């Protein structure tokens, strides 16, 4: 949060007021505390969100449930959130992951091509394309994380 505010607490507070809500400078100072920091005696908003996610995972909620705050924030700001698997993998797992990337990308192209042929994308087709696209993104992110992990192991 400190990077997001960038030392411009008064400007940030003013920008929030322009959007119709109040964010007092004191609250902004609290939000800028280091992750895990409680200098004011209260956890900052990142800590609170992290606790909610951890608690949701702990009680056994499915990935779609516990990751929803991350996906919401990413979507609001033009980003995507992808789950990265355990990075302790070898070359065999990376090869398998690459095959999954190709399959997921193929599924995305198949879902998209049906819509492109008709010249229109209806709601059901849009949902299918988005779903397949997210699965492809997830698999590509996993593949890249595995490659990065292996390259670090080997120096």
C-alpha cells in the first residue's frame, strides 16, 4: 500500500473524496504500514484480506471461493489472478505441463472458432471462451513458474 500511496497521502485522500467516499489521511497512514505491521494497533487492509483468504482456505472452501477477493481486485484493475502450483518440479513435470498448455490453448481455439464462424458471440459462447481462456492462462502461468523454478535450481 505504501507504494500505491507513494507519499501523497493528502492527494490520495482528495482523490477518494472526488469519487464520493471519504478516506481520511490517518486511515491511509495505517494502510501504509508494512505487511504484518500493526504500529497503530490494528491490521492494515492487506492483512485483513489475507486473513479472510487464509480462513476461507482453512475451513475448506473451494478455490473459487477463497480466491474471489483476489480475482475481484484484479478484475477491477485490469489484471488477472492465476494460481501457481508447487514449484518443486523437474523436467518431466515441465514437459507434462507443456502438453497441458497445448491442450488448454487448443480448447480455447476450438471454443473461439465456433463463434468466429458464426460472426457473433452470444452469452453462452462468451462464457465458454472466457472459461477456456482462464484455464489456458492458469496452465501457462504454472508452466512458466515450473521453468523458472528449475532454472533457479540449476543456477
